[in-house]
C-alpha cells in the first residue's frame, strides 16, 4: 500500500469537500470580462458592483430589513482541480489514486465585501489548492500566508486600486512585490505634469498617458513660501493658501466643490481647517468630518479638479521634510488626486537641498514643464523620463 497515495486520496476528499466547487456557467455567478473592462481605465468598479447588488436584491425580492445582509464575494483564479492533482503527483511521484476525482472548478482567492462595498478582512480566503497551483509547491503554513495576504489588503496603503491590481492579470510587474493593473498602466485621471510626477517617481516611466496629449496640458506651480514652523505648520504658507483659494473662488464660486487641500501632517490639517473655516471653504461629510482638507491618506482613491499640497516644515524641522519625500507614495498620491491643476506650497530651497531624489525630481518636472509647456507634451514626457536617470546616477 502506498502511504503517499493514501495521503493524496484523503487530501482530495477533504479539499473537494472544504472548498466546494465554482461553476462559472451557474446563473448565480456573474462572470466578468476582465480584458474588456480593463481596456477602459475610467471604469467605475464601485458603481458596477453596487448596480449588480441592487439588481440581485430586486431579482430576489429581498425585503428592506434584510438588504443590509447582502454581501459580495469575488472569486479569483478559477481553475480545474485536476491541475493540482497533477502537480501533487509530480511532487510525490505518485502514479494514480483510488479516490474518484470530480471535474470541479476551484478558486485561488476570495474577497468579501458588505452591502456598502467595505472590505471584510476576516472573510478573505486563500485556498490550499490555489496556492499549490500557483507556486507548484506545498505550503508549510497556509494560515500565515493568508494572514500576510490579508495585511496587504487591509493596510493603510491598500485601496480599491490595490485590490483590483492584484486581481488583474493584465498589466506589468513594477518590482518584485508589486503588480500594476491596466487601470494604472493606462492613466487617464491626471493631466501633465501631475501624470509625469507620478510616472517618474513611482512607476519608472512605465505608465502611459491615456488622454490626448494636447488636451492633457494641465497646470502646476511650486509656490516658494518660507517661514518659521511651529509643529511643522508655517503660518505664511497657510496665509498663501487662503489667498490662492479666495482668488480661485472669485473666478468661479462653483470650484469650491472641486478643490482638495492635502498635507503630509495631521497637525497642519488641523491648523488649515481652522484657517479655511474663516472663509467658509471647509466642506464636511455625513459624519461632520472635513471632506476637502486632510492628509494624503484621507484622499486615496479620490480625485478633484484642483489640489493644493501644503508641505510645512522649515530648516529646523528637516527631519519632517525629509520624511515627506522619503517615499514616493505621499507625493504620488497628492499629485494624482489632481485632474487639471496641482499647486505645492512650501520652502522650495529647503526641499531642494534635502538630498531627496523624489523632491528634486518633483521640482525639476514642474519647472521643466513650465519652461516648455508650449512644446509637444509627448516629446516633453520622453525627455523627462530620460532626466530621471541623470538624477539617480
């Protein structure tokens, strides 16, 4: 009697029972044409899934009291279970098994969302068979792997984009750990030079501007404002912000709903909220929290026509300034919230002398764009990516 074969028999039975089958042809499952959807980088995932849930509620005639219990489960990496058995046999050099093998389809990963599409972290499920199929190996501790994966999805850096990027097989490998899906590969939110800031500092020049290059000409300025920082906040920068916003609203009062004020630091947020409340600029959400002024993290996944990025700090708080540009994420998120206009308010000399490649590139891209904004944007972008090599050498 072959002990390994017996183990395989038992595992097949347990795995078939515990994971169940996914039947793509079943009318209860909604199949998504990934390639078709990912070819449209403006695709609104949230609206799509909310519409699907509403249609399900209507179809099943679910009463109002029970609608809050409706949830969405997304299955990724569907495959035939026989693939895993073949891998298992190869690992343990088993010729056949006694257990009847069902022709069931399995999934690699499932993600669950509540009625409002909030991610339910404790219902993330990574299957043993899916792991074996992907890695061609038996995991030593699937529970730890699943927990690490869960941390990726629920961390502060995670977003709807993160979830959809990891689920998509269409895109490119940014580095060893990060896969970028087509919605970020073909970028259509931000005009130049915001697109170029993101593409250069965060995506190694691998993104493509999805807009017509002539229509994608935006506006960006670094306002060089110095002053003494008190807990990172610089009063002169706050005053400059107020003046700029007041002038914008004099041009068009409706712009109030199309402006975000972003900063790397919570203390600056509090000071700016107080200052901007004096000109009736701050908008609050249903929870009475400011919706148009906040830290970078507050605005992940959102967008506005105009963004003001207030840096704060002075020569006595270089550590804080250096932290803000120590990782591309902060500047990248701030810049790509802006669709058309991006304004940085900060001590330009301080940030240019930090020794930060990210800060230097950001300054250079904005200055270079304003010097050459009448040129063809496509040609400017190509020369801009070339300049990155010169900064990083």
